[in-house]
C-alpha cells in the first residue's frame, strides 16, 4: 500500500468516525473546499492533515463542523456572494 493511499484510508476512517458517517464526510470536505480552506481530495493535503502538525488543524475543523460553524460560514459566504 502506498503512503498516499495509507493517508487517504486513515483520513477517511477518522472522518467517518468523527463525523458520524460517510455522507457527513462529503459535506465536510465540500464545506472546506467552498470556503477555500483546503481540498481533502489532494494527496498532499491528506498527508499534511494526518501529520502531527496538521492533525491539530484537522481536529479543530472537525469540531467546528460538528458545532455547525463551517456550514454557517458557507451559508454566509453564499449570501454575501449572492448565491
């Protein structure tokens, strides 16, 4: 198994557990992309967020998502942009 696929697999397993299901993982990933924070489909991003340094940021983003803050930011961004 390559390192890239290993990071991806670990990331997906972590997110499914922390976000209560695969459908929430997709929404989480889409919210991060919409806000311009990061693109979790890219291998370099997956590698970073699974590193010791990046895991802190990933956990913070997951917490914000679980409290509904990321979704609210996307909503605000859409309203401001007129979408």
